[in-house]
């Protein structure tokens, strides 16, 4: 049986841009599951459950990792 959607999903690429339209926890932007599903305990304790990637966390330095 051919699953037409599966080949498309495997080849699709996410472009986050500035991260303003992609929800950090709720969207499936990293693999086949949302981060909320993969890490439910962290999600439940997060104060940024509905935040977009752009607005979540703190950027430090030029690469965003504190350097």
C-alpha cells in the first residue's frame, strides 16, 4: 500500500525564519512529535507553554548560546 503523505513528510523541510510563527512546545518542528509530547514534564513546568521560538529563552552573544 502506498502512503502518499509519508514520502512528502519525510522530504519536507521546516524554515523557521525568525521563529515568530512557530510555537516552541506545540508545533512539530523538530521531528514527528511536538516537544510538549516528547517532554511532558518539562512542558507542564514551563512558564512559556504557548511561546513562539522567537520569544522563548534568552539570547546571549552572537550565536545565541551565551558566547
